[in-house]
C-alpha cells in the first residue's frame, strides 16, 4: 500500500522530468542547428539567406543536423527519469512531425528553399537518428553498470 502511494506522488514528477528531458533535447537540436546555419551563412560557406544553394551544401546541412539530432536525443535519453530509448524515440517522432511541417511549408516555394530530397531526408532520418542517440545512452548505461560490478 505504501509503495503505491509513493508511486502516485512521484508520477507527476516523473512526467515533468520526462517532458523536461524531451524539451531539453529539442531545444538543443534547434539552437545548434540554427547557430550552425547562421555561422555557415556568416562565413560565406552558404549563400545569403533565401537564395539558391546547391545540393552539396544541403548535404552539409543534413550532416550537421544529423549529428545534432543524435546528440539531442542522447541528451533526452540521459535526462529521462526512466526508459531512455522511449524518450529518445518520442523526440524522434516530434522531429518527424516538425520535418513534415517544414516540408509542407516549403514544398513548392521555389529553388531557394532547397531540393525536394532535403525535407524528405529530414523526415526519414528523424527516427533512426533518435534511435542511435538512445542506443548510445543505453550502451553508456551498460558500460557504467559493468564497470561498477567489476569493482
């Protein structure tokens, strides 16, 4: 009985920690992606905003966004109160929804919004990258558990 009461009182805290973990990962991804974009434009690697950019530069953007997504999902999994992979995948699902929204908003807006493959790639990559971020966290947990057991 007493453990049931404790679980009920801890549940709102776990929900808030879960939401906080997901938001932290999402904010990390958005901020780093935005800062990288600004830096790439400022350094002249990318052309001025809203001008045509060749596919090769979108490949670069896809690469750094992928790294940031893996790191953001790892952060979410790291901060999650339990079930780190589930939290990382929830963030990945949010990434799918946001990427679909971005694709819909820019789909036929012109060449300056990039090639059609770019938003499709972001949609397709969201869940696998989230899984990878969660998997890295789980591997760290296992490594830590094994090192503590051997001491």
